[in-house]
C-alpha cells in the first residue's frame, strides 16, 4: 500500500496566534516552611511536556486512550480549521493540563492533519484518530504545526444510506452508499479523513480512506485496529444496503471525488 500526501490549504498568517504564558512563582508559604529562598518558578505543563515527550504513547489509529476528553459536540460543524503536525507534539487533557499522549507527524505513512473543534487562547482542541471514538485532546500550536482550512465537509446519513460532499456549504456530490450491517453498524459522530492509501494487495477498492474512528463491534479488521474507512466496492448491489462490517462503501465516481479532498477534512457519520 502506498500513502498519499495531500493536505489542506495553509491559512493566512493572521490565523496563527501564539500567546506567551507566564510561570507562577512559589509563594511565602514555601519560604516559611522550607526556607527555600529564591524559589524556582513552576514550569507550565506544556513546557514540562517537552522533556518527556518521547515517553508518551503516540495518538494513532492503533492507540486507545480511555481517559481522553470526548468530543463535546459530536454532531456540530466546525469552521474548517485543520492543523498539520510537522513534528511530534504533546496532547493535553485540557489547556495547561496534564499530557496523556503525543501527536506524531505521520498517520499510516501519511502526514498528520487533524480538525480543530474548539479554541481557547493559544490552545486548540482537536479530534484524535485513536480509540475511543470521539477522543480529543488539546494542543498548543507552535512552529511544529501549520494551520490551514479545508472548505469541504463529508456528510454520511447512515439511516438514509446517503453520502453528500459540500464545498463551503454547496453540494458538489451526492450518492447512495453502503453502510454497516445491523450487527456491525457504522459508528456515529464526527471524525475526519485521516489518510489515503493506494491499495496494491486487494482488489475491492483502488484507494482506501481511513477515518479517525473505529468499529464498535470488532477490535480488528484482518489484524488491523478496526479502523473504519470510506472505500469503493466492485459490486454495485451493495449501495443502498446495510451489509458492511462498519465501513462506508461508495461508488467509483464518489471515490474519485473523495480522494481529492484534503486530509483532515471533517466527516459526519450521522
């Protein structure tokens, strides 16, 4: 399998906001109890994370972070902002909170692009590609991260078995698709196009688009981590049916359009 390396368009420099954070000093109580004159300022969590980043588990499709904050609005739209992670960065439970993971620069040999779902000062809350579904984390964009915007949104109506692609709100494609069977349903929530893989082993789809979401029925697909994907299918009889193991099966012309969308593009599974 060969990875694709497309990303979103870079945003204007005005979108890059970095705010200085000051460290708190130890107070008079420390002086009184321990005699520690000239106490060293406490380093903020994001600064301390740099020293032990290599010890953190990578936030990839293979990882599971049961304590990760969950998506607070899994049906909401975003403004399309995505982050391109060029070097590994720490992932926090909250702004200036503890680090629980590191977000690597690649996902399945593709560059890492993740959608921003909230911002607080210099911090951005992003969707993660890891379990559990809806896992998020807070990152502090710096020189290791580029900010961009994808104008596209992919909307999958699971019950209607319909996929719609929008560009700045305008419909640019609409298809009947196949979805998960009743005993292996397609998971619901908002996720994103995590990678694009050119399939050179199997024949059912020339390109597979893994999403940042996993089957809630299976722990694995053929030895992999159970990552749900958008992909083609050679038999058109599956379109309009609920018969897959959780992935969304799309017609050839839908796949051709979907493979042109930037990595990090938001996908609604409703």
